[in-house]
């Protein structure tokens, strides 16, 4: 299940020290994916869960949170849930990074209090999810659920800006699709390692251009903040 591990991170859970675990496999195929070794994970070894739990047990007063990323975590069923429950018993906060394609899992886990913070990748306009071989309707349901929560500080939406997919017009459309969100994070695409070799030939947008686009979208006041990471 887990094939990647960052033992200590100051940036993956807001204002908390966390350990970050990466699950294998993904049901999307984003050409710009930076974690493609997890998408196609045959060459990676599975990390022993008891080893992870022992690590957590020894650091209960030093680490605040466990972040589970991927790949797509919800491709893993009972094994993932059992691990999360054990981490919660040790009083760790739980954050899940997901592509939003399993709304029923998000509803269930959220209502049962298994997750403290959600990060959902908002790839492209919902009608364009074929670009990443995904189902935009399912991600739409997940995002709408989070937008309607009474505790908006418990989620974030994030988009990797990829020049083949995103223009100011596309980002404007996406903005209106998530009206009411508290935070929308943009992260610039990196071409140093990509799932699709042709994506490595694409030049990322300049930070100045992204800042200009952010300023233009801020005028609409549709989300609390747009933040460029």
C-alpha cells in the first residue's frame, strides 16, 4: 500500500509537523504528474506498516499529523482504513490528499471523523477531466460537499498549472466552478520529471505571469484567497 515516505515535513499539514506517506497506484493519468513512480509503482518496495506504526508510537509527542498522499489513497480499502484508525488512536491528526474521484469515501470518512483535513486536486474544469483520464462529475461532487461544510478550514483545493491545459480563460472558468471556496492553491508545473515524456518539453509559465493572472481573478472575489505556492 505505502511505497513512499517523508518522515518529517513542515509543509504538508497547515501549521503542523507531519509525516507523509504515499500510496501506490492512481486511477488518473495526468501527463505532468511528478510522482509517476507511484502511479506506475512496480519498481518500488512496499513499506512495512508495523515499521510505520512503531515510528509513530515513538514520536507521539513530537509529530502532530499523518498525511496520506499518492497516487490515490482511496484505491486502498480496508487496509488504509485500518491504518488510519490506528494512527487516530495514537492521537495523530489525519490529512488525506485525494483527486476527489471517490466522493462516497470522502462522505463516509468525513462523517465518521476519520479525517481532520482534506486536500483535493482540482485538475481542470469538471467537463474536461478526460484530459487526465478522470471523472469530473465525481470530483465535482466531492468538492461541492467540502464547499458546503460548516467547518471550511478543514480543506483546501489545489491546481497544478500546466500550460497545455490552463490559460487565463480556463482558470477563470475553474474559479466560478468553486465559488465560495476559502483557499485555492496554485502550484506551477515542473518539467524536470513527468509521467508523459512529452510534458517534459513544455515550459512552465513564469511566476510573474501567474501573479498577473491571480490579480485578474482576485477581482471577481469568488474565493477567499488564491495562493501561489
